[in-house]
């Protein structure tokens, strides 16, 4: 069953998502669903799969000392 979800995002981010959507041939909804499928869960979501590119990124920051707080700081600076 599909359910509607409303997201409030920066205008520039939405434009970039729509541009990427056109280039990739996937709807923005599909892109968001693919991203959400990365959330750790014991339950598989039918119709979702992790692409080889994303799979290659799993664990890539492990042991680098980069924290979630570092990432939040980065985003705050980027979108000021």
C-alpha cells in the first residue's frame, strides 16, 4: 500500500532532486524510497534494493573518525 508523505525541504535541494530524478529516470518518490530502504531494519521492503554504487559506500567512513555531528556541521555550513 502506498501512502502520501509530505516533506519540507530547501528549494535548491528540491530542484536538484528533480534534476537528478530526470537524469536517472526514477521519480523523486522512488529516490526517497530507495534512500529510506537504507535505514537499518530486520524487515525487507518489497520492491527495494540497494544499488551496487550505494552498496560500495557502506562502511566507507568506518574508522575515519567522522561523526554524525561532523556531518550535521557540514550541512549547516553548506545550506547557510
